[in-house]
C-alpha cells in the first residue's frame, strides 16, 4: 500500500495565469519574495493577492507599507476596481503604514525587529489574517550595511512570518546584477518571483519568471503579463498538450460558391482559417461574409478590427449587399477596434481573451493579424497567434484571420509563419493581365476534408461575392476582360459553326429533294417503259394469235377443197 507523502500546500493568488504557472499558487504559510525594478507592478501584484484572498478565498490580509500612505494605496488600486475601503470596514483587510527614516536608523548596538513583529502581529490577530504583504523590504533595512547582520535579520523576519502561519509576500527592488538590492533576500525566501519591464521599439512589455520555488514543480519560462483596468493577467501557454476537441460540425463561409469548394458544407466548427492576399484582394469582404453568416444563424461573432473603424466596415460592406448594422443592433455582432501599436502584444491577447470570455461568441474574426507586426517581432506575433488559436480551439470558437501579404500560390507565405497553424488557408491573388487586375481565389489547404483544387475567379458585386467557374482558353485560365473577349470570340465561333451546320443541312435537304424528284422521275419513266412493254407484248400476242388463226384457216381451207378421197399425183393431175 502506497503511503501519502507530505507535499507543499499552496494558496491560490486568484491572478489569471499565475496560479497555472505556479501549479496552484504561492507556498501556504511561507514567505514569497516578489522583486523587480520600479514600475514592474510589485505593489499591485501584492495588493491583488490580498484582495483576492479576502474576496474569493475568505482569507483576511494585512498590508504593511513603508513608503506609501494607506489613502494613496487605496486610490491607486481603485483603478483596478478594488474596493479596499469596503474590505477594511468589513475587517477583511488591514492597511498599515510604518514610517522609517534612514537617518534615524544607525548600527549602534543590536538591530531589533521586535517592535515591527508586535505591530504586524497585532494586525494579524485583529482580523485573523492568513495573508501578509510587506512593501518594501529595502526601506526596512535601509540603514544596515553589515551583511552578516542583514542576512540574520532577513532570516529572522522570514522565520517569524512562518511561525505566524501566514502566506506572505515581501516586495524588493531589483539590484545591480542581482535579483534584489542586497542579493540576500532570494536565498532566504521559499519562493522568488521576478518581475521585469522591458521596452523594445518603443513598446513596453512586462514579464514574470518564477526564479525558484522550494519543494514543488513550477513553470520556469518567462511569461508576459499585463496590468489594466481589469486587473493582472499572466499569459502562460496553457494549451501545449494539444488536447482540444476536433469538431465534425460545419459552419458556412457565407459564400455559396466557396462552400461548394469545401464539400458543399464550409469550414469545420472550432477550426482556424487564414485568408491571405494583397491589399484590395477582398480579404475583409470574405471575413464580413463569414461574420454575416454566423449572425444569420443566430450565433454571436466578435470582429477584431486592426485597421478600420466599425463604422467604416459597416459602410463598406453595404456596397456588397451586407447589412452588418442589423446584427450589431441585435447584439449578435460586436466590433472591437484598436490600433495595433496602441498596446503590446500581451495586452492585445489579454483583451481578446476577456472579450471572448465575456461575449461567448461562436466565431471570431481578426482583420488583419499581420497588423500586429507593428506591436512586436515576427516570433512574438507567432507565439501570440499560437496562444490565441489554442484558446479559441479549446472553447470551440471558429477563428478567421486575415493576413496582408504578397506572392502567388507558388511563393505564398506569411511574415509571422502562421500558415502551418491554421486548418484552412485561402489565398486571394490579384492577377494582372491585359492592363487590368483580376481577383483569383486559391484554396491552398483545408485539413480533414476533400476540397477543390480549382483556381476560381473572384467577383464582388452589389449582390455579394461569387466565384466564377474555371474558364480555360487557348493560353490557360482566363479572367476579366480577357475572359469576356474570349467568350465573345467563342460565341462568334459557335455562331459560325451553327450557321455552317444550318447551311449544310439546307444543302443536304435540297439535294435530298432533288434526288427524290429524280427517283420519282425514273420511277415514272420505268413505269412508262413497263406499260409500253406490256402493250408491245399484247400487240405481239395479238399478231401471233392472228397468224395462228390464219394458218389454221388455211389448213382448214385446204382440207375442204381436196377432201380425204382425192388423190393427187406428183404431177398435179387427178386420177
């Protein structure tokens, strides 16, 4: 029988993503060191830990501040919608400020923290606190230069917090080449979390890393996080297991001819679709048809617009017969428009996550995903798109992305290299011929289904999008005016062939009539000749009869004249 082994108990922070990175939260009943440079969000992280503990986990907390006044702290976290004053009134949180002047701290005799312990202990006992925050530790030990005393007092502080059975966060400033100013705190703490704020190409990105966590496994990578009006969100890649469902249900593309190219049924539900092409190829129009189809079925859709305002999109789509405003008015379509360089990638991703969770759509459109290249490098955009696709797949949301690019079907690619992440890839290509651009649609791939490999001419009109059947001329597939001209030539050739056939038919009919007349004439001639022959035969028979009768008469005449008893001698005399 296997015996249960003791493990580290954990206190959830309630911060999206952080509990996933730490596999459950911070070490319960132990101190955690939260360090970083100015502006990283250490105080907000600590206050969020206390607030969530009081509100979500029924664990009262104490906040000990050495720098900021309680009223300033309360106002600062009010931007995160934290009502600290209410929790103070309910005796779920205590905010205490301890003023320490460096000039008043001298290394004369023993450095005694007993007064601090008494004050913190009183606050803990007053509300039965389970969580404690000390912000910041540098102020507490600012007058100490003796490393041995400093390390001893740090250890003493941490051990005292453990003895009180509270889960503590102690904030510390980043040192020069060390995690903290003194370089000692990280060795004493059971858990160390490093916050970092970087600026690249004038865009700021906050990142978090769990440097150490005694007694338990934890995520070791750097994870971006954001702080906004909704609080703090850490962005771990939580779908690395690729365990999301594969749906067999189909959703229409909104374009009947395109549905026919996809087995007549459209995309798979929960799949990811990439539509790439040049500017003006019709990517946004295809996206709008998809969104319109989703809303027409009574389902919700979010349209993340990166380059156009919602009003402009609604106006433009009226030219192809789409009334998107009706779906906005009915609450089925939500536009979320923001410039890509307004925030960093993590802020965009967090905002998308929150809107999807709040609106619970059946489909999402991101138009264009390539615009985010202005908010980060290709690798970061690829990583963000991967996380977004995994997040949407896990929720069964069908996602459509557009990408501004160049190249034909042979050289098609994306700057972020996301084509391999998507299930279906459409390429809209503007082909120049005869002095004009004509749109063509290539269905490059569609996983899990049979699909057409034909290149279709792509037409937009007041009645929407249509895909013309492939038209192959003497020089290959023809589109635009070349197709119209070739069709006209083919119609003329067809007419000439028809007229020639009709002429040949008339000639054959005339010859048939002439031959029939000749046959009738020959038949009449033959009949006349046969009649003449019959007459000749009758006349001959009649003459023969007459000759026979004459002979018979002559014989008879001779028989009467001489008689039977008469004898005629040879000399002719009678006897």
